[in-house]
C-alpha cells in the first residue's frame, strides 16, 4: 500500500463552503457568487482593525484562496491557488474544484516553490484532479503571498456562454497539508474565486516557459486577441521592448537576466485597460502514454532540479508499481540511457533513446524492462548527456493513487 497516501489524517475544517452544485439545479448557471465569498484570516484581521474592534488571533493553519479570472470562449484559463500567509509544507494533497461545464481537461500544472525542489503528480479521477506533492526541504508554501503555490492550465470551451460565472475552490475534505514541524496536517480554510466567461484576450503560453532568459534575448507570449499596442509587465525586470508580431504573439525583451519559471507576466490593452495575468512554466509535449491506465491518467509535476545522472528504487507488488517520468527543457534533444541494476549494482539490462526538446515521457518500469528480469532490491540508473528533469512515480491500483518519488542524484 502507499504509505504516503495512507498516513494522511484529515482534520476538521473551519467554515466549509456549500458546493455550488447543491444550490443549483442541473443546467442552471450561477451568476452571483457573493454568497460564497468568505474572508480569510488576513481579511478578517484588516476588517476588525479598520472598525476598531479586537483583532482576531491569526489562523493557525493554512489559509488558501483562489484568484478570480475572466477568459473568453476558446481561451486559456489558469487556475491559481495562493496562500494568504506563508506556511512551510513537507507534503500534501488537494483536489481543485474546476467547472468542467466550461473548461476542458488540464493541459499543464506547476508547483511554485522558492527553492525549486517541490515536485508532485496529478491524477485525473472520477472525483476530479487529485494533486499530490512533496517538498524535500520544506520550502513549499513559503512563497510571497501574492504568488500562487499551484497553477493549472485549462482550455475554455469554444461554446462556453459569455457572462457565465462559476465558482473555483479546493475540496477541503480531500485535501491535507503537512506541517513539517509536527508531521501532522495543518487546519485548513479557503476563500473561493470565480471564473467569468468573457473579456477579449487570453494568454495561451509563454515560450520557452522556463530557464534563464538573458537580458536583451527575446521570449514570446502567445495567446488570442492580444493587443496591437500592448503594455507588458514582467515581475522582477523592466520590459525594454514588447513587439506585437500578431494578435497571437508578442515578443518581449528585458533589461536584465531572469528565470522564467514561475514568473508573473501581465499583458494590458492600453486602449481598453483589459488585463491578463499568467505565471510562466514549461508545458512540455507528452511522448505517447503509458499502457497502465492509472499512469496514463497521471500528469507528472517536475521540480526545477535537473540531473545528468540519478537512480530510482524499483518497488513492485500485485497492486503497487513504480513509474519513471523524464522531461527535457533544453532546446536540443537529450540522449538518455536507462540501466536496470541488481541489489549489487550489476547491470541487468539497458535501454538508450533520444528525448526530444521540450517533451516529456512517463512509463511504468515494467514497460521499459521485461517482467522476467525484475529482482528484489532492483533500481534504475538514469543518465543523460545534458541536464534533464527526472521524477519517480509510485502508484497503487487498489486505491487509484500515485505519489511522487524524488530521484537520488549520482
């Protein structure tokens, strides 16, 4: 069994929201979400101070909120989950509540961690998208409070009705966030946001999405209905040029070097003042999919760490499997070698392949090496001619869960 999943203890939550589905009959569109608005601990403190009332004690747990968004039909919606106060986390799990009536399947996910070491995996199931994460050095959750800890990208359906408003939140009953100081889950509260179908423009992606962008080197913002005379803002740098190549692309140069991963980017239409905010990350193309259904329904969320050599222990039972996910963020293909090692590091089998630029692959190790060669204590050594991202995935088909595993650098 997956001890990572079974060790969770869900504490009671404060002020659990009513789900919009319980208030609306099938097909009804909820257009006024003010009923669902709940102030977080920080908002309550500010309100009390302004009124001259006693300031309530800070909330002891994790206080989360979801940003509002306005996206036109056919555009890209980026779900953004924030903490209202920094809280270090060792690991956790959450299920965002996303309006599937207006959006399609998730296209990409990113965990924003100041150290770049947090990693995870999202599993699409009947109850939604379950996001499981680990933070080896406990820095996840210590971001600045105006930066999301989790972003998920969804396409908005082309037939979504303009003017529709739907609630965004997380399912607190299926969420937990572990306090590394105690090893126990934090208490939780959350403030919902809303997705409004409307507006005119949308950011689809930022290319290359991650990596160091030297000063003066252009990168691209892609989207739909981007303005001809845009104002572009990039957190941590000054925009030198913003060239509207077309209504679907803006090329940008900056005054200094910047790491794109997790960077907040805004495009503003000078004529209408419409503003779109997007947090950059690499949305790599998947190379095929696993033959194991649970792994095929999973989306690896890589840390920012890159390796040229690492190992991953292989655990296998009737229901438990080990998978391996690799991602190449480089501009050229990466030659990769996988070696199956015995408990004494004897090479039992090997496989060489080329991982193309800006692609990712995830497979059960049984799809890489034949069943008959598995031995107890086996591990897999991964080597690459250039640094790539590596992530282990341990799944349990009996509970339909997948947990991330950090590889060991060599």
